[in-house]
């Protein structure tokens, strides 16, 4: 149920400036985030997600 979910807002998982994929991976590791949202150098929104096995998954927003 949605009413049972506890939401916490965080800006720690969002990059302010555009960055390369390599920079975003380093930043996600540095910030110790399982999800990290950033814009690439062309301005496209990208999402990095650390899976349970520790691999980084890249999701490209449409």
C-alpha cells in the first residue's frame, strides 16, 4: 500500500552538473548511493542503479 511507504526526500542522489558516465559512477561510489541521477554531456537524463550483486545498471530516460 502507498500509505505504508515512508518517503524521504534527498538531493544527494542527483548531480547538479553534467558529467560523463565514468564521472557519474565514481560520484555514485563516493556518495555511497544505490541510485544516482545525472545528465550526460548532451543533457540527457541518465540513472545509475546498483543491483543487489553490486553491478551498476545504466537506465537512459526517454
